[in-house]
C-alpha cells in the first residue's frame, strides 16, 4: 500500500492531508524520509509528525499560477480555479489556495466565515478545475450562502466517465456519507445525506463518455461517488476505482472533472448571471486523444 493511502486509513485523514504531511518531510520509514507514493513495508517503523491541531490556520498570500478572473465587481469575484489549488487553507494542506491567491493580488474579500475561509461560499476539490465564486461584501456572502443552501444556484459540471452510462440521461438519487471502511473517501451509504445528481451524455467515445452534470445537492465528492457507484467512475479518478491504464494512456494525473458553469441571482440586484469556464489543457488533450481513437 502507498504511504498516503495507508496513513489515510490509519489516521482517518484525507489522502490530500496525508500527502501534504509527507511532502513537508514529516513522514519517515525506518528513519528515512518517505514520500506520499512510497510503499509501506511489513515490519518497517513508520513515524509521523502531525500538524498542531490547536495552531490556527492562516491565509498565506501567495500568487496562484494559472488562476484567472472571470468576473469581478464590488460584491463578488469569480475565478477559474486551476488544478492543484484548494479553495482555502486547512490543516495538513501546504499548497496554494484560492483565497491566498486573491490576497496576493490585493483583492479583499468578505470577512464573514472562519478566518481561513472568509468569503468562501462554496468549494471545489483540489483536483477539480473550473468556476468558483467568492464573496467580497458581507451582503453578498449572506445572500450567496443562502442561495447554495436553498439550491437556487445552477452548478453545472462536465465529466469524462468510463464506459457508457445507460440510460444516457437520468438522475442519480443516492445518499452519501463517509466510506464505512476508508475514511479518506466517501460512498453511497443508506444512512447518508440525501444527494441528487442529474446527468446527460454529451458525446460517446470508444472507452468513455463525456457527460453534462447538474448538481441538486453539493456533497463532498458527490459526482465522483455517484458515478463510481454506477460503475462508471470519472476517468483518472484512481481513488474511486478508475482504470489506471486508461488514465495513463490519456495523459491524466487526476480525475477528468470540470466545473463548467455557475449561475445564480446576483446579490446586488437579483439579476441572473452565469459564468462559464473552458477546459484546461490536460482535459482537452485527453478528449482529443479519445476522439483520435474512436
């Protein structure tokens, strides 16, 4: 088992958090520093130094390469989040964040919310790219948080999933909670929180399908979990059972999942606004390779 998978299971942390700990040099095997992808060996001495849980998480103003601004006004800012960037700081995460990138650019956001995630009204996974909105005014924070809670926000994603979903359009209504055996991921669980995903196949390739997705709820890893439960995991999503051979052939090092569009009533005047993000290079290249093979 890899270091990140094994420690996530042992400690009940996410693989992302464990990877950050390893990358900080705080994991060793038999006295030697261990990387997240190193293999655990039976009988070896595994030593881990965990981050201080009482230490406040602070926003570090660090520019984020590749993060562009899709829209900005007095109330909100909408960014195109690149891969490898978290929405906000958290224990164990030492990489770049959206709020840190905005701070580095001199953009002030709402002071509502916990100190490390002020202005954040919704989040995207580190490995998911696309449209993300951040509130700049206190009024916008309140209005947008309510809109997400009341499900009046249109959250549209594109995903490349393995195989060919049948039917080609439909609704996945299955509750989600922590995986009963692996705390670092989620699963469809009878006692979980209600989770609803609407989908429609846009294009079918030989080995995969490009799917348009609209989320009715916003659970952690919802799309990844729902399509894995259908045995059509997102291409490249090794955490949820994707084929590593296909991912390698397409040049993917993360799940093919993109927050394509975001639409909501503007908090200032109530007009409906919509923002769209184009595919980043790695996702576009994977589609091109599939098209060539089909």
